[in-house]
C-alpha cells in the first residue's frame, strides 16, 4: 500500500494504529478526528515523510513526548489538534516545521502555553 495517499479513519473506536503505518511512504493526509479511544501514536509515524496534513481534532491523543516525532514530518503544511484536552502546551520543536501554514489548536481547554518561536 505504498501508493496510499489519503487515510481517513475519524470517529472510530480504534485504540491503536499499527506500527506498519510508517510504511505508507506516500501518505499525504491522515485524519484521526474524534478517535476517542486512540491515546498514542506509534513511533513509526515519523516515517511518513510525504505527510502534508494531519487532523487529530477531538481525539484523546496524548502528545507529550510526540512533539519530537511530529517535527520529523518536515513537509507538514497543516496540523489540526483542536479540542484535544490532553494538550497543555505546544513544544518549541513545532518551529522546526518550516512548511507549516496552518496550526489549529482551537477549543483546547487545557492549553496554557505557546512557544515563543511560533511566530
């Protein structure tokens, strides 16, 4: 499935993504919105070098420790993490996403800090 470009599994009861998701080297869009039981991402996600858009809005992903993995997604242009109660701060490593154009953090009830390098 190396030619898969779009994976939209939003609103499911999925609890974990398989490690093999990192083998989807052509994946450009990953939609995980409202996956309430998904708590973490496999480390292999940093292998998604073609990923342009990541949507995790409304999910229960705990991104503590995952910001370093997200920074590996160097071509990411859209990162949507709205409504994620688990996010309390955004790591300064977000500044390494040089192509990032859209960062959505709306309705993050526990978000209290943004890094200085976000601008």
